[in-house]
C-alpha cells in the first residue's frame, strides 16, 4: 500500500482531518467520500493510480477523524463551504481535479456548478442525486425531524472487535478480501473503553434532513458546470436499492453506462434535454422509460446530457466540427444517393422499409 499522512486543518470552527498521499509538489487530486464512509476507503484507488499525484481526501465533518458538529444536525450546504475552504488551503492558485463518490459525488457535481472557475475536471462516481421531493411532503418531514430530536439521542450499533466489523464490511462487498476489510475496519471504527468497537461517525447523521431535496436547484448547478465530466455508474451497483428507487427507475438505471459511452462517442452531439427516451445498450435503438417523472427526479440523467451539449457548444465556438454536424452531413449524403431502379434511399434499411410500406 502507498503510505499516507494525516493533515489536520481548522475549517469554520471544526478540526478537519485530511488523508494525503504522494509528494506535496505533485499535481493535486481531491477525493471526496460518501455518506457513512471515511477518506481511508480511497487507499486501494490510490494504489491503482498511475503517475505521481498528491491525493487529498478529507473526512467530512462528523466522519472519520474530523471533528463532530457542535449542534445536533448536519446541513448539506456546509459541505460546499468546507470543500471551498479546503481547496483554498491546499490549492489556491489553480482549478482543481475533483473525484467524488456517492454523497461526495453529489457535493462535487453541485460545487463544480457553483464555482465553475475552481474545478478543472470532475469525476462523479454514482453521484445520482436524490429522489425529488414534492412540496406537500414538507409538513410531514418537519414533523418527523422534530420527533427524532425529541427522542433519545441516535446511536450506531457497536461490534465485538475490529474483526467483527471487517466481516460486516465483507457482507456488503463480497469482493473485499479479509486483509482489505480489516484495514478499512480500523479506519471505520474506533475502540471504546470497554474494548468494543464503535463506528467513527457522529450518530446525528442518522437524523432525517428536514429540508426537502430540491431537484431543480441541483439541476441548475449541474447545468452551470464548465469542466469536462466523467460520470460513472457501477455495473453491479446497489445505489438504486440504497436510494429506494422503484423497479421502473432501476430498469432506467441499467442503461446509464451505455448512455455514458454514447455521450463520449458522439462528442459534441446535441442530446435531448428531456429524459423521455434513453439509448439502449450499444446505441442501436431507444427504449421508452415508463416512469418518466420518477426517472427524471431520481437519476436526473438529462442534466448530464446537457453537459455534453455545453461541451459541443464550446467546440463549435472554437471553430471545431462537432460530431452532430458530421452526422448531419452524413445524413445529407445518404439522402442524395438514390437508386436508379427504385428511387428509394440507399444505405438505410429502416428508411427503405418505411418508404416501401407507404408505397403499398
């Protein structure tokens, strides 16, 4: 394993822990972990990196070795402010490279739109956003939050030993070896005076957020992203299950890797701004998404398509030929190639079949 060091930075009244790998003079790369995770989880990703990097992975407030919040709740905008301070501390002179996983991916993607001048490139690992909430849910959500505050203080279960915690981690990931699971367990957990092991996270994170997730605000931030974006969805991910998405949304999520490949293959093409249709595997057709509104609110795919649209506009502004323009000229050439015998368009079997059907 590549060695790391712990750096503690005071951020807005809290002592933040940052795990750092590599030479401090090397190009900097920020890695942002997800909910109920810690910075040490990136150890195996860092081990696989090529080249020299100065990787900086903070523990979010209330996680790992970072200090817990003074109050009894955590607010999502605090992550934006903490990230801005940390970027200014470690790399104030140039835009940075951001990698975020899950909640960290959501923070990174929104921050890249809030501060587009501060982000050079963005890699979003399953930062799908959250299910869009309706305004009518607000009274019930506030009541739930007040009820949880009135109840006894939330807590996480503890474990007999670090080995027991490691087995719990392996239960979530069958590919995790015992050695790696034990390594993670020693960072995920902390020994208690009685010898048992507790999770190194503030149990206040279990409280429901009284503020509803506003999908439109997140979309506005995503549309404002200027950096190149690589959005990754795991082939065997349980993100849909974790987010409690319906079967229709899960089916929609199954095409996300193909959509990502399509966006990169047809770079600069003008993708539709509505998620009513989604490319199938191999981009050989389209599949109607039945639960259109739920698909839109849960995965927000069309916003990431708009990122490709923005990149295509920038290429056009530089005088480059976009993939959409090339495809248009190709279609024009197909239309002009007509058969002298039938007069039908050559080179497109589907179009030949349609025109033959009309002639009948």
